């Protein structure tokens, strides 16, 4: 008599946790791709202003209208005027 009680569950015991892990990962992936972001919500950040002078300066630099030296010089003036408190990464004080 070869029953489950005597032979044990065998390698199939690993199948069910793998199925549940795949289901959980699929749900997380679908939620992230549809825009679910927790408390922030899917919309743009409200503190970012695309028409701010600092953003416009960044766009001009990215487009090649101004060089790096002029970008940093103007950014310093704008930071003093608009009170930005964080320094960009990679820029030494």
C-alpha cells in the first residue's frame, strides 16, 4: 500500500509555492505598469513646474543653446533668486 502518508508529498510540494510566487509577482507587475504608485498616485509631481526659470535653463542647456559654463553661472544666479536648497548631483561646492 503506497499512500501519501507513507511516501511523502514528493517534489510536487514545491509546485504550489512557486505558483503563488508567480501570481504575486504578476499582480505587482500589472499594478506598477498601470500607474499604481502608492500614496503619490499616477499623476505628475505637483511641485515640478515645467515653465520655471530653472527648468527652462535646463532645457536650453540640453538643446545646446548655451554651454556648460554659462549654464552653471546662470543656475547660480537663479538659485539665489528662487531659493533652491538642493545642489545637483555631481557638482562640487
